[in-house]
């Protein structure tokens, strides 16, 4: 295994000027991350029964396709150019990280999007994806997209619809014993900084440490809500290094010679540290629960800092032609680079299939506590 190159945590709470905040908001209007189809297998060969996925565009499998007034969509080429089913609403050229996790867990198919009318009946047996591009921990996050499904609503959809549908499939009311066979995956928080805290206008914002505490508190409440509904096994993804995404690096007001903006990375490191600490805090409060923290920040940063080891040569620019309207999403029908496997980012902020493969693989099987803490997803699945 390669020696880890993990950036140290910030020494103190970051401070960012209002001018910088405005620049970020103007540059980043939305944030939320294939190859072969998985072969069908028998249910008893899988390590878990399925996954229920909540979060943003980094794990959205197509829910925003069905939102009439949302501008956060990826249901057109060149998105999906390397995905067997073509453009599906995934914000990548191929798979996202939870697709890879599903393959490694030997689930028989990709997790279907909740808002797809076909995601009913037997189709939910192996899980449902509730994630929505542009959403965040706070309900108001993502308003710039016109319409998103908030994390609160995602959990409500699980409670009011999917749980009832699952009851019909199982022939009994699902409880925690049934749901022990499922992983509950959460990837959220980045949009709360980029689309909320740093957005100009609105009500006065608290200081960053206080805002981070609010996010962690709100997320804790939502995890406890899922626990009450029967969830016991949680996978929590960190916020990715938002200071290294192409749309930030290409902004001359923010980046020096196209380098990562460490002030932005320090902001999310503060959140990630708090999220990591929740692993044992919540386990102590929630009997029979188990939580895994996947440090996708460290995983991606290691790829960026050591690209040649991982087979990448472009760590700073987008692979696809960007839309002049959204700045960070691919232009509808626009060009895509031919060498997608050597690019870290497909559009202005979402990783390529090649990077999502690394994230999924390390989440599933890494023995480094800097990548999966305190255990891997594979170990969690067998608990």
C-alpha cells in the first residue's frame, strides 16, 4: 500500500473575507460525485441486502431528473458517456462512489432513484437512492438550483413511502432486525458551505466554527431519526476537498497559479473532524449501532498530491466542456476529453468514474484509519 500523504488539520479556525465569500458564491452556484454492468447474482451471495442512500449530487443516481424546476441536472451527454445505460442523472462520466460500493458488496443491480416512478415493489428490495444534487444538511441549502430534495425530505420519503413499500414486500412491518441487512449511506455538507454560508445576501451568517457546529448538530438529529426508523449500520462520507475542484482553481481571485485553495479546504476539514468524532459519540448513544467514516477528502487529496502513482496526469481541469450558464456543469451535448481515465474531475466539481472507483474501493476495503474509520465498509457489512 502506498504511503499516505494526508494534509494536516488546520491549526486554528479559518478566517475568510467577505470578498472571498462573494467570489466563491459567484463561482460555485451548485454543489452537490463505469465501466461494466454488475452480473446478477443470488441474494445470499451479497454481503448486505442493500443500501439506502441520502445526500447530494456526488451520490445522486437520477432523482433530480424528475424535478421540473431544477437546474441541477445531469441527464444529458456527455454525462454518462462511459455508463452502460448512458446519461442517467449521475454527475459523472460513469459511476459514482455508491455505485462502486454496490458492486463490491455484490448487490445484483445499481440502486434505483426514489423519484423514478418505476422504483416500487420488488425494485426496492436491494435499496433506494434518495440523494438530490444541490441539497445539503440545512433545508434552505440549494435554493439557487430552483428545486432540490432536502435531506429532511429525503428521510421523510424513506419513512412515508419506502418503509411502507418494504413492509408489503416483506409481509411484515420492517424493524431494526430487518434493516440490519442494509447500509444507510450519507454524503452531505459541502453544499451547505458553497451554496449557503458563502452565498451573498440573506441573513447575517454566524462565525464558521458556530456554523459548523450547527451543521453537525442538524446531521446528528437526522442520523438519530434514521435510527428510530430502524437504521443500525451507517456509512458517512466526508466533504471532499472543495478547494481543489476545477471551478475554484480556475478563479484567479481565489487561486494562485491554479493551485488548491487551502483556505477552503481548511473550512471543510473542520467539519470532517467533527463528523469523524461522531462515530463513537453516536455509537455510545444509539445501542447496537455501528458507524463508519469514509474520509473521501483524504482519498481524493492523496490522488491529487500523488497523481502518477494512481495513473492520473490532470488533477486540476475539467474533462468536459463547461456550460457558460452554470459555469461548473457540463454543457449539454458539449465535448468531453478522450482520455477520461487520466482526469480527476469530469466537470467543474464532480470526480470522474476513475476517481469514484478509487473512493469506492478504499471505502470498501481500506485498512488505513485515515481513509475508513474505525473500520471499512466491508467490515461494517459483516458486523
